[in-house]
C-alpha cells in the first residue's frame, strides 16, 4: 500500500501509530480507551503506539485531574503537523483509488465499507457467533 509506505518512510510509523495519530488529529484530546473503542484496537497495541508517538514528541500525555489512572492524550505541534501532512496524503490516495468511479459509486462504496465496519464491530463482541460459523 502506497500510503502505508509513505508514513513509514517519512515518520517511521507503524499502522497502529498512524491510527492513534489519526484519531487524535480528527477528534482532539482522547484517552487510550476512547481510541480503542473508536478504532477497535487492543489496549496493548494502543499503549505501544502511544509510547512510540510520545518518544517522537508527536503526543503528550496528561493525567486526568479527577481520575489519576487515566491519561488524556493530545497531539503536540509536531504531531499536529504530521497529522496535517498525512491526512492530506491519505485524501489524495483515496482520490486516486476512486478516480475511475462515479460519485454514486464512491458513495455506495463508503456505505458498504461502513456497513462492514459496523457488522465487524457487532460480531467482535459475540464469540458464540464466530464459533457457530456466523460472520
């Protein structure tokens, strides 16, 4: 994938790090738990990604005033700059992938992808469905 290679080459990021950066760039300050719920990522993967992003000074951590166990994550100026660049590259990549489609085809594709995403989210909480061969 060209986009994945771009963020790896330019920023040394893995996919999980990009996903954390993306969520913080899109939604602003979040907790690791919030990111996990939105991105459907395991907490250990998020923790490792946050550690790497913190080391590169893309993310800052702040303890929650009310619950000291919780860290609020946000982008630094450097993280925001990386997000801005990567978001623009991702949008161009998306445009290239869908260039031969009509607007209605692009809309249909997005709707189908969302449907699959939500189906996957619903199915991930029901291991009995997977065991029964229902997916």
